[in-house]
C-alpha cells in the first residue's frame, strides 16, 4: 500500500485493484514505450506484454530513455523487461522479440485488456486498429515526428484508426527519415500512459478522441470522432506467408533495399500503375509489397482507379 499510496489518494483502492488485474500489450519498444512502460509499471499494472524485433542502437539513446550505452546491440524488449522488473517486481513483464504482422497480431492481443500502439510504423498501426476494431478491444495509438505528435483512443466501442486517417499523405514521415525530439516523444508517451490508466480504471472518455501536441507553440489541440464512420479495411495488410502462387505479386522496393526476398514477384515502381498501367488478370488478387507499406498503399490507390479487384498490401520491413 505504501508503494501506491499517492496514487490511491487520487484513484481509490478499487481502481488500484483494477490496475493490478489488467493486462496490457505494448507494440513497439522505442521512444513512446519508454514513458509508457515506466508509468504503467510504476502504477502497478499486473501484466505487460511488450513486442518488438529491434535492438538498441546509438541513435536511439536521445529519446528512448530506458536504454543505456551498455545496452547497444541488445534486444530492446529484453532490456526493458529487466529494467521494469527492477522498477516493480510485482508487474509481470512478458518480452516478445519479434516483428508484428497480420499473422501474429491476434495471438499478441489475446487475453489483453488494452493495446498500446507505440510503433513507428503506420502499417503496424493499421494492423492493430483493424484487429482491435473487429474484436472490440480498446487501442491507444500514438505517433511523433519532428516536434509534433498525436495520441488517440480507438475501438473499444468507438471508431478505429481508419475513421480518422482513411488515406495517407504523399509523404509519410518516420523517426528514422525525418528526425524527432526526445521531449516531444516524452510528452506524447506520457499522455498515452495517462489514457491507458484512465481506460484500465473504468474511465473511457479518451476513446473516440484525438489529442495533438505542437512543441513549437507549446499548444495542445484535438477533436472527438465518436460518430465517424469506419471504412472497410481495404486495402488491408497480409502476412508474408499469406501470399498465394496465383497472386499478382509486385515488389515496389529498389534493388538496393534490404528485406525479405520475394522470388516470384515482378519489380515495378508506383508510377507503373494508374490509367493504362499494369493490371492483374481478371481472377487474380493483387499483392503490392514494399518496405514500409507506403509505396504499396500509393500503388493500390492508383491501381484501384482502373481495376476493381481485390488488393492486399505487404509491409516487408528491413
């Protein structure tokens, strides 16, 4: 009781029991996961499952504050698990060192009270949202690029991510390509943890709400989207092993890009699709692949303008 006395003075002992009995999935073990895991573990959440396939690198350390220089080269989830167990041994930490894709998202979410999307990947965000929307599981998704970021409460009886972001911009930034400031990540990650604690203790007002933060003006904004319509998950993402031999499989990566090899794919650019461009045969399914999923999404938009068949996306990663 001493550990949580300042917290129960605000939330009450019943809420503390709810936190103790809760299970949370954290997707991504980077900058957002640093405040999220520390605050949720400190608050006494009973079980945290954290999944990420990455290892600690030197460029992570300015914002991913759980890690130290001695951790470089180690799996992030194992480092976080050790640090969080030291913070609060009463919380069960379940590290899973693997990529998140449509093949494992169901098992990862199974048994969880709440899912937190802390991944720097729009493809993973859509995968998580599509799954949580179908199962009615609440999802708190966040993103930070440069100085700005957002956090929103999706599903759990409210619309999913596609209701707010039905299409993608021409350029989709990431921490790796556009940079990010550590304090901005800390602000958004702390809001994500606050939303999580509210939902876990029975306050679901953050669901159906998006909060934005601009570090240039130090202002918060946002809006509610409770009644927004949920677009059909099309195009949806599939896993690598879901490719069929009959698929119209296109690899949109450049020749020097790293990632899984697609032996039966044809290599093309996004510009090869559109009016008078490439189209599958009548009964084929189109599967468009690239590293992040962005070029696949763009090619799908161009293809769908003159072809009405089934299209799936494949985010291959590095």
